[in-house]
């Protein structure tokens, strides 16, 4: 018997339970992992964003059920399951209670990313004893329920925003959803072999250098909303010189929701001069999606877009940027988005510093 991670949002957990808690499913691209799941294996259910363990399901076998269980995705690769335990989010086990007790959260340095373990499902527990520990903890939580505060905006985070799109010669109103960072990171993962732990040190170093260079050039700066508390070289990003607290006001709410998660923006007056997405992960997909969302919402926006990634990811970026979703559009991403390698960027920055040219770069 093996233990497997089964990820849910607050919404998909409710939908699963409302259907009778008898069928769970996964995306088709994860079929290689799915093919290893056997009858009698255990799915351990984890709610993303609120970070609570809420259930255990015994695998009965592959399912032929094709009903529309989940509103936002079909999750077509399905299994019939038998619930062992199911808890409401408020009575689940907070992830922070597992620190130092499981392999993927061995210490505080693993908080948040958890060695990349909870970024996809199904995901096999590397250590059988970790699965057993969580199952026993869930059984104990059922016997002795303890209520924990849960942020409802994280439990049910999906919001819709007003936007406009072209329909022939007409412009018509529509609605769009803007994924949070965690949602984007799950896109494009095909199996366990394709996942890596994020090299946060490299990401923070590059982000810091882009902010510092932009400030030296006289630009105002925006750093991703969820990165403002990060620091490098003794400087907290949100407190660095030239970093602004508010975005330009000319955009609609959907555009601002997209822009505020971009890693670094260089601003001049009320205009965005350049946007940088730093990609240290294997998929190099989330940054491209964010750039694509921005151009879809503001097709007339004329700014310089860059994916900044390790040298060895260039081929991967070029491969992803040619996907139909990025190329079969009025303004193809590959025509407006450039690639900057870590080594080239750092080499240029160090050269500018060595020659003392910072002040001559003022705009």
C-alpha cells in the first residue's frame, strides 16, 4: 500500500463531498503518476491556500464515472474511492503542526514550499511513515475535534473581474479570473520527474538586482505584491528606494490584479516601461501566462516584456513560448517578450558597477 497526495481547494473539496465523496480525479497530463496507483492505496487530502489536511480516501479502482462533478475542470482521470475520514476545513490539521515530523517539512526552511511536494497531485509520499503519521493524525482529529480559524478568502479565493474582448468589429464585456501565484505554479507540471524545488536564493538575487538597476536608472519600481517582505543583501524589497506602494491608476481591476503579481516592473510617471518575470522553476510557464494575461487584457499596451531565467532554461522558454495559446493571437508573445539569462544579466550589472556607469544610465 502506498500513500498519495490529493490536492483540493475549498470549492473542489465541497464539490467532491456533495457528489457523495465516491470519485476523485486528476488532470490527464498526470497519467504517468496515475498509472502507478493501485487498489488499496490511500489518498491523503490537502486543502491548498488554507494549508489544512482534511481527509483520507481508500482507492477502490479506476472509475468510469464521467459526471460533471467539478464546475471548473473535468479531472478526467478518475478513481472510485471509499472515504476513511473527511473533515471540514476548520477541523483539519494545519500544516504547521507537521514541522519536524515529516520529510517534506523537516524544518522551518521548508515552510511554504515544502520541498515542492504539495505543488501537484497525485504525488507519491517518499516515506511511508509520513503517510501513516498524517493518517493517524487525521483519525485523532476526528476523535478529538479542534476548531481552527480559516481565512474564507483563501478557502474560496476565486474572483471574477470585468474585462472587454473583441468580437468581430465589436467590443463586448466579459468576465475573467486572475489566478494567484500558487495556482499558476501548478500549470504545466506533467509528473514527478518534472518538478523541482524552487531555487529561491537565485530568484531573490535576480529580483534584487533588477530592482537595484531600475532604481539606478531613475525608474520607479514595483515588486510583486507577495514578494514585498523578501530581502537580499540586507534590504527588504518593499522598503527599497524607488519602490512604490500603488500601481498606475489607468488600468482596470483585472489588469491590476495581473500586474501586481509580476516580479519586477520599471515605471516612469504613470507608464510601465518594462516587466520582468523571473523563472527558476522547471515549467517556466507561469511567467509566460502572466505576460499573456496582461496583453490579453491590454492589447494596445506597448511595453518591454522579459522572461529572466537560468541559462540552461533558454531552450525550455523558447519551446513554451511557441505554444499555440501564446502564438495564435493578435500579438504573439514571442514577438514582444525577450529572454534574459541570469549570467548575462549579472555580467552586465557587474560591468556597469565596475565602470561606475550607474549615474549615466539615468532616464
